[in-house]
């Protein structure tokens, strides 16, 4: 098989030979006066023969040129067909392989970009990309909810977006510092699940801000990341309390069980003595060990809360059962949209909240329960338990959801923390605030995504 170089050499030689023969024929036919005409004919024949003999090479090189220009324009859809010339076909094959590889890689990158954009858009962390003039280049869903009620913010200026935000958040965004900061929940959307209608103005939220810089298209860009750490800190705090409770419960049970056994043995061995003082001692010890066992079991319930077993809730049946234990006024229709929750755990939450409302000093007929189905920023159910009692001081409000904290003389400090643990296990949130007209309002928000 001749190489392309050899073929080109032979075609040049053949063109020159044909040209020489054509020139000689003209010169011999027309005589010496046709010398220049013979030269012109010879050149013309050489040119056209060369063009004809190299047409396949010219077409293939032209096709490769067009294909490479398409590469330059990021168009990898063009494929070349073989020309029957082994060396040219090998080049065409390499081009087609490169084109297919680039198409595949671009599709892979495109899919990864779609996945990355999906992750960023659904991330609870606020992500904002701005240029040197503080104009927003990119914002994810959490950023849109935080800054502009879910409306697109690209193209807007950052100073215009932060006008309605709390001063603490505004200061964190305007400064160049990174780290933790705390602020109240008033006027700020909870980017996880809350809208302004159900945020508690007394909640203190902990946030973390971080920044980054990079250059794109010869322009400096600034990346701002905001992460709400309130839930994570609460989760870690509860985990520590649970560990402490388990350790204390284990040690106390190891002591209470032998004491109770010894008391029973002592009562049995001394029952024939008929000594009232001894019997009183044994009864006192037995009563205290029983009380201590019940005390431990209450905390164990909080430390070993099982995962929710979600079923469709029958609100009519549940509210009737609750009203038999703690009467209340139902101020709204029952929820219409179906929602899956753990009925037993949810009933325990209602019992604790209604019990606290009745023990707040309010009249029994002033305790109320209300349901509100919300759709922004996500579908959910807002439940309010309100009373007209004495309310809570700011100090009590800030610690009411902590384990072991109670203002009641016989309280265990487990009721409200257990409510929070149950609600957060369902992906919801509980908050409390004093009502302007007096009394306390407890708000429970539950997502209905799994309904």
C-alpha cells in the first residue's frame, strides 16, 4: 500500500508528464511561433491535472478544517466520513473519536452541573454570589427566601436587599469578618421551614457566615455563605442531656433495685415483730424508692424516645380524646389535607401543652387550640395552643425547652423538652411567646411533605 506522500509525488510527476506531452503536441502542431502558447497549455494541463488528482485530499483537509472550527465554537456534533484513503481515514477516525469523547464529557459535565445546581438550590444554607459592585450574580432558593420572600434577586444590589433585615444580620453581611453571630427571629424567614407568619420573635438564632473570593472572566466575584446552626446546636445539646440522663439513670437503677429488694426482704423477716416504728421505716424507704423509680422512668422516656411511627391522623378523634382530659376551645376548622404523624407521640405533645395551659393560672374556658395550614415556604401545619394565664418571663422563655428546667415545685423539667424532641423528630419546630393581651402562645409547625 502506497503512502500518501508517494501518491502525491506520483500525481505530481504524472501531471508534469501530461503537461509536457500537451505542450509538445501544441508546439509540434503549430510550429515555432506557438512556443508561448505551448507553455500556457502545459501550465494549464499541469494545474487541472494536479487539482483533479488531489481533490480527495483537498476535500478531507477542508472537512477537517471545518470540524476544528466547530471545536473552537464548542460544537462537537459534527462527524466526518471516511474517504477511502488509509492515512486520511486514520486522521478522520481520530477526529471522530475526539468529537465523541468531547460530546460525552460535555454531557457528563452538564449532568453534574444540573445535579450541583439541584443540590445548591435545595440546600438550607444561604448562598449568594456578588461582583465588585455588590450586584447579585447568583442566589439559591434559601437566599431568595431570606432576602426577597422567594422572589428572584439576581441583578439586584446587596445594599437594597438587606434594608429590611435585622441590624445584626445586616452588619454581618456588610463586614468582611467570618464566624458565628446570633440574632432574634423577627422579620427573618427560617430558610428550613418557617415563614414570617410562624416565626417566633423571641427565638435566638445562631448563624455562621463565611466568605470566599475567586476570579471569573477577569472579574472578581465574592461568595457569601450563611448557615443556620440553631437546630444543630439544639440537637447536640439534647444529645448531651440524653447521655447524662442515661448515665444517671443507670447508676440510680443499680442502687434503687437492691434497696427495694432489701426492703421487701426486711419487711418479710420482721413481720412477726409487730414493731410500728420499724414498719414506718420500711414503708418510708419503699415509698421513696418507688418515687425515685418513677422519677427515673420519666427521664428515661425522654432519653430513649423511639422513632416516629407515622400514620394518617384522625384529627376529629384526637381532639375529642384530648377534650375529655383537658377542655379547650377549638378556634379553627380541623385540618383538611391529610398528614402522616406518630399519633401517640403527637397526643403526648398536646397533653403536655394543654396541661401546662390549664396550670398557668388561666380559666379553663380561655384555653384554646387552633390549626392553620400554611404553604409558604413549604407545605405544613401550624398548631397554636394559647391561654390567658400569667405568661412567662424572658428568662423562663429562654430556658423552658431545656431538660431539667422547671418553675413548678413538683416539676421534672421534662414535659416541654420531650415536646420539642418529638416535634423535631417529625421535622418540625416548637416555639413559645407571650401574647400581647396576656398569657402564652405555643406554636408547633409540622411539615406535610410526607402526607
